[in-house]
């Protein structure tokens, strides 16, 4: 993101606007814990059960300071440009690829997510599906419901002693590694980043090496564009005959048609898929997939992190980050802005100044304050790429011209005054 792309936004001050008028909009059935935290912070919270498309967002976002979404809402550059009052976005999930982070940064909009809160839930679903497919539980269940009694052990195995290949050894992949090993599985993994192997897990030098030795292959990569079509005809062909395949990360990382062919041919013994190229925005919309109807496939509606425990944790984590940002300007663990946090202070106002990361900005801020005899009680600056972020605590008595001059500085992207 070039500095020239950064844009000054229209701002509001917590000193001149009561917090009760600051609005938050939470979409996609965000957990009530987030609602509670934001309301306790004094915000006016509106919730919606489903996602919104571009037109709905353009109509809903004016006047909204905080927006909470999950994975189905797409926040494009055009949508963000039409949201002049938006100061922060909470992604109540792991990924943020549904948000144009470059555009958010250019508009001075902080983005927060929950990188760890649903890790255990995804791991448990993956492990449950590995066991179900290895034991052919779905086929046995379907036969029993059809009135067929089949006690045959043919094709059913223990997971103990089998090799699990994990593609993507981040938070989820690493924890799955530990759980799988505790159940007696051998674990190999492949990651383009330099990751520390946990337990007895072994790193593979290439994806091909992993595919050649794994009885089960599971994907846990992030949503960066380079992972698009990561797994296709070539990769499925390299998998061992009779192997199992799982995808619980992103729908666009695999070729679903190729997976269907390898399942129908019998080359792969089964698969479990939780994420899809096109997903319904709400429960009432139909679901379509080329994998529907295959007897050896477990299909789940993007529920990897959908446990009550995970959703409560996510609601609390992201909700607290949004509340802290709106009240004290903290950007700790922000996805896109410099991470800066000052402890709350009494008897002061806080200037939260987001600016282009160019030399001399802090000196210019302090020059304005000194020229108006404003005392600085505390100050902290952080930078990240093209952005700088300074929190400055000052006495509550200062002329309005101070704020006007700080907003008028050429590098200013956004200035908020917090009480």
C-alpha cells in the first residue's frame, strides 16, 4: 500500500459525542457475548442473523462506527469507501480474506479477528471425521437407517498406526498434530513457513513427499490468494490409493470436480469437506455442490469453529478488542494497523492519530501541542508498513484549534479524540 493511497476520513470525537450514539452493527449471528461487551462499553448495538450483500451494506453502514462479520460478508474496497463513519471491523472468525485489508488500512479502519479462539473446535471436528471415515461410520449409519444389518469389518481400520499428513502447520495444524499423535497416529506435515515440529511430527520437504506417505491428508492453510487451487488433479493423483482427504480451511483451495472424480473412481476411500466455493448466505438458501450424494463423503456447512464454546470465546475476544479500540484506542493484535496500547488514564483526553508513515510526524504533533501550551501526559508511537499510529494523552483543557491543526496535517489519515 503506497502512502499516496491513504485517505483522510471524516471523524467524530468521543468528547463531543456521547458513546450511546456510537453505533455497532453485528452480522451473521455473532455471539451474544460480543453484544454484551459492546453494550457495556456504551455502544448502541444492532444485530442481524444473516450476511449482507454490497447494496445492503452500502445502505446500512452510514452512521455505523463498528462492524462485526463472520465469513460470508464480503467487504470490498467499494463497500468500505461507502462507509465514512466506520472506524473498526471485527472478523468473528479466524480468516480475514473476506475483507479488503489494503482498502481498510487506506481508510484508517482497524481490523481485528480471532486467530486462536476456535482452534480446538476445528481440531476436534477434523479428528472426529478422520475416525468416522476410517471406521466407515457414515456408511454403517446409512445402512442401519435403511434397515440393513452389516457387521463386516471390511474397509474399517483403527487410526492408530496410520499416517496423517497435515498441509499447513499453523495454530490448527499444530494442535491437530498433537491430538492425532496422542491417538497413536504418525504425523507428517508440510508448510512453506519455517514451523517447529511438535512431538514426533516430521516435516516434509515437499507437498509431493507428504502425499506419497500419508493415509489421511488434511488441509489447514490460510486464505491468501496464492493458496487458490492449491490442491487439484495433480495432487489428488499423487495421494496413496485408499487414502482419505479433508478440507476444513477454504473452499477455493481445492478443485472439487477433481476430488469428485477420484472419489468415484475409488482412488480415494473418502473425504470430509466443510468449506465450499459458493456458500449460502443464510439457512434458507439451497446448497449446491458436485460432492452431494457421494456415499463416502462427509459434508458439513462450514461448522469447523461452530461450537458454543468457540463462538463464545470468539465473541468475547473480538468484542473486547473492538470495545478497547473505541474507548481507549488500543490496536493490540490488529490485523492491519500498527499495534499500540496505552493503559487508561484519568483526567486526560487521548489523541488517537493514524497517519502516513513519513519522517517528522511525531515532531509535528508535539509542535502543535507545544505551541498551544498543551501538556503531554503519556505518548506512544508504532509503525507498520505505510502507516503510523500515535496515542497521546493530554490535559482536558485545550483549544479546539489543536484538534483542527492535527487533522489538517498532510500525513493525517484519521484522528479520534477519546475521553
